[in-house]
C-alpha cells in the first residue's frame, strides 16, 4: 500500500510538472530520435508567455508577424465583448478563462491562444484541426461545443461551452479510484463520444483523464481536440508520433502505422486507471514505463469483475489487429458484456442518472477547478488585444497559416 501511495504521489507530481523531464530523457535516446516526427513532439516545453503574464499588452505585431485568418464569419466579435473572470486552465499556447458575455450575461469557456507561440512551435495544423473537429461536435452530447471563433492581430479565440463539474483527473486525484458501476458509466459515455468521432473519420489520439470533464450534472464531456487526426477511413492509418506517455499505445511507441484502435487502447488505459488509481503500465521511470507498455503482460488484480477483466484484456491488447474494436469499431465495445447494464439510447439521451453529482451551485461555483489555475490573476492583456479587424494590406503581407479560423454558426444549427 505504501508503494502504491508513493507511485500515486509521484504520478500526480509528474502530471503537474508536465512533460519536460520526460522530453529531455527522450531527447537523449538516439533510437527514438531517428523517427522524423519525434522532433515535433520533443519540442513541448511551454513557451514563455510574457504577454499573457504582463498586465500591459505588448504592442501589435509588425506586418511581417501578422497572420491572415481569412474573412471572419463573425466580424463583430471581439475580446471586449467579454468580462474575463477566472483562469480555469492552461496549456502550451495560452489559457482557458471563464468569461461572461457582456450583452447576454451567458457564461463561456474562452480558449485564448498566442499566434506567435503556435507559429514558433509549427502547430498551425493542430490548431486548425481542433477548430475543424469542434465544428462537427454540435450533434453529440458528450463532446464540448464551439459557439464561434474569432481572431485579433496576436491571438486566436475559441468560445466554448463552459463545463464546471471538474476534470476526471481532478476527481480521481481526490478519490484514488472509482467503484465499477461509476467507472462503467464514464467509460460508456467516453466510448460513445469516441464512436461518434470515428463515424466522422476522426481519430482522437489523446484520451486521458485531464481531457475528460464532468458537466454540472455529472455527465462526461470530452474536450481538447488539438491532436485529432481527420480523414482516417475505417481501414486507414497514420503514423505521427503524438500523445501522452502513460497512455501511448504500443504501435505508436513502435513508430508503426496505427489506426482508430489507438483510441480503444486509450479507453482501456483510462478505465484501468479509474478502477486501480494508476495507468496500467505506469512507472516513475519513463523508459521503464515504455518498456512495460511494449513488453510487459497486462496484470489485473482480482478485485474487479470477470466482465471488467475481459474488457481490459481486449482493449489493452498489444497487437492492434487483435484488439477489441479492430473489426467493428464501436459496435464491439457496445455489445461487450461489461456494458450489458447500459441502455445506449438512454445513455445518449442523458436519461441515465450519473453516479456522481458535482453539486455545483451555478457558473460561479469553481470548487472543482484546481486552485493552481483559479488562484492565478486574470491577465488584463487577454481582453486588450487590438479589436480591429486585420486590414487588407496586412492580410496580403502576412502568413496564411490560419485561413478560415473565424467561425460563426448558421442560424439553423441552433434549431
């Protein structure tokens, strides 16, 4: 028990510290560095962000730094439309803030990204992929929705659903593990979301407890689509080395082509973590953890049902051609005996009462957000970017990296 507590503490610490230590060790591994995609994943240390941290916004970028995002479909949107209340998340390229729209008093999660940092890291494709996937999410209950997006000369803005039930990671951190019925409910809603993405030929690729939110009622909401890969047909593969160390599938580590079954491996890893408190092949030593993922047989303690054991063995099958979901995709997961108590129509209609209610009192209730974020002062520069649209001259002079980023939904999408 002491060893498990030590591992859990170490795991949480590693999560909070980020991937810098892992990246440095990986960078020294000549074998790993041979893959042409690895350099992009190695360059993950969060960029210095003085503009976000400085109360005084920096001057607008010069014409050579300006980026053409294309004509905005929502030209009236601007940062000053919002009252930014709290920091509720952070990433490599910016922050997520709770904001209230000044005109209608609606609350939103606003993801503010620095163009300069994105271009420096050559992540334009991932950002545009995230936007593209968000546009397709309007019809699924367990995927975060995009209301609209816009841009200023130095920042990109996603106006997203505000979800305040907390990250699954936050609740796991507090409770160590979940009872099987609760884990089944979450796994079912996650599987439903992944199955929907797969039906759109999208592979998610970055499933982990930090990207799984609970809404105010306790339902799952999948978020952060920056690593999604679009246009992957049912038998299609991709080979980009990306993901989060604890949840990487063996074929990704082998740098082999992989397909949508990579998401089912990640579902298995998350389900295992919900039941046991740590990812399945976790080690404090990253190289050892990678070796475990590639070579160590799955070990399951006897304190779970036979159905859960069988499901985990199917999802965490190292050979993707034998993994549960390799032939019929989501259908194979739906009909597994572990999910026999689930009525999938009722699940998607949110007619099943969640096993845990976050009990939030309203949008201002931030009890389920990490104080590491909410205690941070809101940078005044967030709402002080130049509001004016990019001039025709600057569009001609600038990069076209973010053409088509701005988006406003057509009226019939609300009907």
